């Protein structure tokens, strides 16, 4: 998907954008945790709530 020739138009579709955002949020959370950065509390909205847990 990230290398799709239609990415610019497809990225605006919710069923494409939401899973990509979730994957990016989870990857960032895992990368920070691997470096020892772990939050005391988290707040988020929508799909970010899943990544925050």
C-alpha cells in the first residue's frame, strides 16, 4: 500500500488511512518502549486508543 501508484488518492479513504495510522502509532510506541521511554499515563482519540494501550 505505501508504494501504491494510487497512494495519494487512496490514503484519504478511511479504510486505508485508519489501519496505516494504527500501524504507525503502534510502531512508534514499540520503538520508544525499546529505548526505555514508557509513559505513566496515555490519552488519545479514536484508533489511537488501541495503540495507546
